[in-house]
C-alpha cells in the first residue's frame, strides 16, 4: 500500500464507516506521515456536506481538490487513525500553503492562533463563512454529529505498555485482512477506480488558471486537426471577401448538416483574420454545437485567426523522452482542453515530431487508458503521418492515462480533469 503523505486526500474504507453512512464516501486530508511502530497517521476530516460553511469549516472547491464535488474541511477535527483504514488517495494533493492554512484555522478553533485574513483564503481559492458561526446551535449539532462518527475509526492513543501495543497490533492486522478482502470484492465489481500512485496526476483544469508544471508549455506551432471536411464551392458566394464573410455568417446558424457547418468554419478561418464578426460566429458555433467534430473544427478555426481567445480553452505541449533515438529527432505530446456545458470538457491528445523531421516514426502508438489500465482508444502512426491524435470528452474530476510507445520503449502521463 502506498504510504500517505501530508496534504493528500484519501477516501476512507467502507468497513470503517458506520453502516448508515455507506452510501456517502468520506474523505480525510493527511496531516502527518505514518508512524513506524504502529502504522497510524493524523488526519483532518472532510465532508461532502457543504451547508455548514463557517470560519472553521472551510470550503475546498472541486478545482482545487480534484474531486467531482466541493469538500468541507473540518479544520477543528484532527485525529489519529490506522493507515489500514484508508482506502486510496484521490484527487489532487493540496499545496503546502493550503495545508498550512487549514491547520492554522484549526488552531484558531482551539485558541492557538489568530484567524487568517479573508483575502489570504481567497488567494488560495478557499472559502469561509462571512460570520463566525461557532456558537450557532445548528453548527454545534453538526460538529457533535461529526465528532461521534470518528469513534469507529479513531486510533487509540499509544502507550508504553507492551500488552496494549500487542493488542493494538492485533487489531491493525485484523483490519488489514478485512481491508484487503474489501478491496478485492470492490474491484471485482468495478466500483473503485483510482490513479496508480506512482505518479502524481496533473490537473488539467488548473491550466485554465495558468497553473501548470514547468515542462508543459504553450505550443509554438499550430495544432493540426485531422478533420474530414467537404470543400466549399466558393462560386456560390460573392467574390468580395467582405460579402462572402457576411453570407457565410448568415448561413451558418441556418444549417443542419454538420459537414456543411464544418466547411464554413474552415473557410471562415481562411478569410476572417482579425474579423470580430467571424470570431463571434465561431465562438457561438463551438458553444452551441452538440457534434464533437464541429466543435473541434470551430476551435481549430479560432486557433488560426484568434489563438489567444479564451473560448478555445488552453493548449500545452511537452517534449517526450522515450529513452531511445528516433533518427536523431524528438516527439512532443500536445493536449488541448476545451470547456463544454455541464462541467464537461473536450480533450485533444496529439503527438507530432519536433525538429527537422516531418513525419512520425511508423508504428509509434498513442493510447488513452482508464485508471485501471484498460485501453479506451489507440492510434498507430503509419508511413508519412504528420501526427496522430485522439479526441474525447470527459467530466470534471475524471482521471485518465496517456501512453506513448514504440517497440519496447514507452512513457505514460497521468491526468485528472
């Protein structure tokens, strides 16, 4: 089992949660690393019930936690628990600044520190209640209820008595056996999915806030999209570019054929440089279409004429090292993230050569995997391929793995939306 680290968010084992709460996963933030003698860690309880926001119950938004829902950090409730009662890490590891701030707020509750400035919490993306609700009877009831729930998995205090330590060790062993069986049963029913802990996943939605690892940079060349489109018969339009643009924009919302929409979007990218009417028409198209191919065609067109437009999401690229020589040239992995409706995102994975080489090496493979390692999509470079790519949609908090390989050489990247 991976050792929990401070700042990580872990889901609790169902065997540790009272039966009446089995349907609601519970989470904790790790405070301290595991003890060596008896594997215990200090944790802070997190709740999916965010109705009790206060000056000591702090909201951690989903874009920070990496989960699908916001979480309420109960900063006042820190306690020891056995490592075997932790199921698996999930979401993103919180930054040191957020970790320290949450502990300081907990110290406030116990009269050990002063309340952090509100603007400091906002700068970290955290939220607190406007008023101090510690004396509120409703909040007291919530605190009392949460305190009672931890009794099932709160580790007893260690002592020097050898008999007590052996008793605790036996308890840990029994719980570990139950945990292993619980994980086996759960995995068989495909209830649990999580990212292998060998790598920390990259949160793609952080890119929208310009937060990214240094190796992921803005691409210096325009991404190419292999979209099959029909050619437009431009003789149907007035020769004047201005009149042609006007005609195409008026025609676009009236069309039902997606291939015709894509053809017009491609043409607008060729003649609509710096034209605000064209930019707005393409933005409207990508925000309203239900067809993924049309979405990406509109995105590509905007990349051509207005690459800095926020409507086209973000693109980042990373040089990939497969540990072998590819005719003296390198390859790059580019990822584009496009916001859609209902917390969904369009994602483009593209691999292309860098340097002087024009084509990818044949048999280079790009694969999309789920967190259990199952291949969802795969594409293989053929002779004279300029690039290979995979397009798909995902939900906020959904995790996936990208694998690039050729022969025996391979590399993987772990992501969470």
